[in-house]
C-alpha cells in the first residue's frame, strides 16, 4: 500500500471528507511525517461561518480532514456538491504494516473499508484514533476542561488506553501568563495527539493560533470531549 485515498464532497468552497474506519485508524501512521495536522468537526450550524473568509473559514479550509457531524449537512453537500478526493502517501516504513492492518479481522468486513457518506460522531472518531495510537505505544497531550474534569478525564483515558502515555495536560482555565509554559511543554513532549476541549481560550481557534508550538502532531478539538472522557 503506497497511498490511500479519502473521498469527499465540496460545496461553496468548503470540503467535507468521508474517510472509512480503516483510514481513521491509519492516520497515526500516515501522519508520522514531522508535520502538524488538524482534524475538524463541522456541524450545519457552523456551515455559514465555514464558507466565509474569516479566521474560522481559513481554519476549515486548511484542515487536513473535515468531518460532518449533522445529517442535514451531509444531505446538502450530497445534493448540491461536487465530488472531491484527497490522496495521502503511506510512509515506506508503514506500507506492509498498513496492508496487514487492512486485512486484520477488525477491518475484514468490506463495510468497514468502504465509505458511507454519513455523519461522524466525534466520540467514535476519537476512540478510534486513541486505539490506533495505543497500538503504536504513542502519546497524547490534553488541553481543556475544568481542573477536576481534566483530572477525571486523564484517569479514565489511562484506564481505558493503558498503552498510551499522557505526556502533559493543562486545564482550559489557565492564566495568560501560563500559556508560554504550556506551549513549551507541548513542544518538548512531541505528542502524537493534542486533544483539546472547552473551556479553552478562543475555542477551536486556539489550535491554528498555536499549532506551530510543535513540529509534529495531530490536533483535534471537540467542545465537550473532556466532560465525556470524565464520565459526565
């Protein structure tokens, strides 16, 4: 396997991606390239902002993968949009491994390798990513949540994914003077995944404003993800 293709749809200048479960699980290998990457979730209520030439629209346009979370949004792009496709090269070191992963029992069902143009639940996508990172004995950095919620989220992630190392964390109520230390911690720990949620200064826009803090890693934001991982 030298490359993988991700089908998508484009409408009003916005691209939506529809990767299979296998592709989502392969991302930690595809993106082992010393570059920053971002996955965005897009709802129908955010669509108008995504089409504008503002900071949010620029973030959606530059994101590596944009996943729809609303059935009405999927319906709209399928009815009015044009097909689009993105191709990612597979690093040589992982070509045979991903061939084996694709043939594994977990993905042996053709439906898991095919693409359905449907919605994506952020919780499901993130659990797939964390499971894939655990197989690599990878690492994650957590940002967001209240101090108590973040502690509970860390505890539950460690219990659920014991093969993952949490290399750092910071609650979303940090003071401005603490931001420099936070960015330095991300830079030094080089996590595979930087997972962010509310409350967080500037919300999802925090990511494009600070992605350069590390030379590699996948950034993902979902507002309620820390509360979800904490069991609330």
